[in-house]
């Protein structure tokens, strides 16, 4: 593996772990377990935290997609031009049998 590919892999793994942590830290839209067991729904400053978490989620997801795209583009091997590198037709050293024409049968003659 090349060094640049390894660098992209490490960056993608770090961004993925951060994305998992941020997603797990978010409160679900329905209130989660705290709403089920009588938790206080009037929490001060929760909306601002949810906005940050949502923006961080989208940002990390975009970074992961961009890193994957860049790793494919930058580490891909260029396609070979097959027209210019086509091997020349080689003559085989073994003699080939001549092609024989099928004998015409008397039924096909008119």
C-alpha cells in the first residue's frame, strides 16, 4: 500500500469514530428514555447543543465522503492505453494445417 492511501485510511477511521461518538451522544427526537421515565423536558440550553450535534454530524459525514472520494481519485492507477500498446501479431513457429473445403456431395449438385 502506498503512504497516501494509508494516510487516507487513518483519517477516514478517525472521522468515522468521531461520527459514531457524536451520533451516540445525541438525544433522539422523541425524548428517548428520559421522557419515558418522567425526565424533565424543560432543559435549558438543550436546543443549542442539538444544533451543534446535528451540524457536527453532517460535517463529519461530508468529510468522510470527501476523503473516500479523494482516496479513490488520488490512489487509482491510470488506465493503460491499450490501442498503442497492443502486441504485434506473432507468427507461430508451428506449421498450420491448410483449411480444407468441404467436399460437395452429389445430392447438392444440380
